């Protein structure tokens, strides 16, 4: 795989992880 693909994958995973944390935080309210 090339660097661009790896970078986009990492950014996507970080975005998903961030969204998941926000979702859990919202449920905890």
C-alpha cells in the first residue's frame, strides 16, 4: 500500500474512534 492510503486509513480510524468516544460520553449523561 502507498503512503496516502495508509494516512487516509489512520485518519478515518481516528475519526471513528473520536466519534465513538463522543457517543459513549453522550450516553453517559
